[in-house]
């Protein structure tokens, strides 16, 4: 194996010195301020709401500009990807390289379903494009929400841990690969582990060790592990994150923290994701429901088309399919606009069953709900011209049955096959 060689030849050019521009308010250079803002913008402010999981995160930057980044990417209803990595150094250049690396990780994560292949491709590109003085550690994990199987690859990153709620033990997801950006033919392994209901997954960067002592001392990791075993079993992900924040923030304020400190905590909830959604939508766990999740208006056409295509396969007349399209569009708009109040971090869940006898569709938002009995009748003279109740009025006349749950954030419609 050959070590990476520097690919930038230095020219003998006399540097032109300029006075660093200072910020009047903070004394930091404007370039430094911009770099810090760019880095903060790359840290996710909100984690995706995933049914069946509870998640929380923490990012505490050191006094300089570092190269730590993390993200959680939802590839589909069933696949969630955890990405956490760190670049050597605490300079603006480290931050810029971490931004470049994040773009590369995102591109390959969306192209392949193998964490090993993702890291291999990123390593090749970092070797090609980045100066030899920089390298990365990284952890990439794909979680299949069908069976909570985590498939991961660890390239020299501080090992994440799984807290087993059953016996309070810790499973370390230790590095099995070389650092990124060091070797042209670096070795990267891929392993899998199953998460059980109640288990917690914790991912962090090396800055977390500075909270508990000398980051290079073996005893520091033991202290961290003992703290996780003590707190994880009785704390929610957010409570666990708050516990770390309380310990880390004083160090950051006193400029005693030399490295960025990032943390993600994930808890597997006690019901399987699909069965939980089915039950909340009003279906039985063993029913053949096709589940979809959406948050934006732009996703409605695709979600609706899947239902309509199934109806076409079972020979529903064109007029019935057209009315179903209108009904689903009205209900999905209501769920996004009124139910979730146009908060696109919230989700709308839709499940359907189509066969030769009937079509059943249930739609549920994450809002507070409403009382459908108080919706004004749009056909009454005093309501003509008012923008209220017309969508539900149309749906009631286009389907054979419409039902709301007591909370009012779920609606179920049924249309019987005219020839079934």
C-alpha cells in the first residue's frame, strides 16, 4: 500500500501581506466569522421525524473552527442513514474540507446502499482532491426500519455504542477500516447488528472525550462508558443529550474544549414501525397496507398516483378513479395545510388497501386535530362564498364512507367497487 503524496507543488512566490480585517464587535476576523456561520449551517437544526424512533442531537463547537459534521438522511420510508465524521485540524481549511466531504458523502449515500462502498468512494475522491496533510475519520450506518438492522462501516472513527436495554450492556461498533485520505487502497469493512426495542444508539466525535478528561487516556473512554450505562437506561434521548450539554458547555465557555463535540442519540421504540403506523391509521397489524409518508404538496401527485394505479389494475371505472383523485388531493391538502399548519418537519401518513371489492384509504397528520362536526355546511346561504368546508363536502359525496378518529387528525375513506 502506498501512502498518499502531496499533490500541490509550492511555488516560490513572495507573499503579499495584508492586515486582517477585524470585526468591531467581536475582534474575530470576518473570514473566521463567515467560516463559523458556514459550519453552523451544515449542522442539522432539526432531525427528521421518524415513526418508531426517538432522536436527539447536540453540537458544541470549540473556540476555533473545526471539521466535525454529522447528519441523518432519510433515503426512503424504510432506510435511514447516520453520518458522522471529523477532519483533522481546527482551521478554516478543515471546515472547508469537511464541507467538501459532506457533499461527497451525500452524493454516494444516495447512489448506493452500502456504507463500505460509500467510504471507499469518498476516500478515492479525498485522495485525489485534498492535500495530503488532511485526513478524515467517519462512521456511516444504514438502518433498515423494517427489522431495525444497522449495517455500518467505521473508518477510524471513535466507536459508537449500542446500549442494550435488556441487560444494560454496551456494544461497541469499533473501527474496522483505515482513515480516509491516507491510503489509495485503504481497507474498509462492513458489518451488521440488530437493534431491539428500547435499545439506544449513541454516535459521537472525539471531542466528547475532552469532557471526561484526557482524550488520549484509556481511562477516559471507560469513564464515558460508565456514564452511558448509568444514564441511558433511564433517560430519553433528549434527556441524555441535555446531560452531556450540562457537562460540556462550561468547558466551551472557558475555552477549555479543544475539539468540537457532536452527539446523536437514537432510541428504538417498543413497537415495530410499520405495525405502529398501521394501528394509528386504523388498520390491523397483519393487514396488507401500502404505507406512504409525505410532508410537501409536491409529493401528493406521486402518493395519489400509487393508489389510482392500483384501482386501475382492479378495473375501477375511470369516473370512480377521477373522483378518488379529487378526494385524496383535498384530504392531503387539508392534512398538510390545516393539520400540520404547513410545518414541513411534520409528516402526513397515508395507507391504502385496494382489491376487487373496495378501496380503503386512511390519512393522518401530526397536528392537534379538529372537530369535523363544527365545519360549516357550504351549501347554506350564509356560507356561500366563504372558503370553508367545500373540500370535505365534495369528498363526502365522492366516496361511500368517511370516518374521523376522535382527535380529528385522521380520516378514513372507503369506495366500493361498482362491479365487485
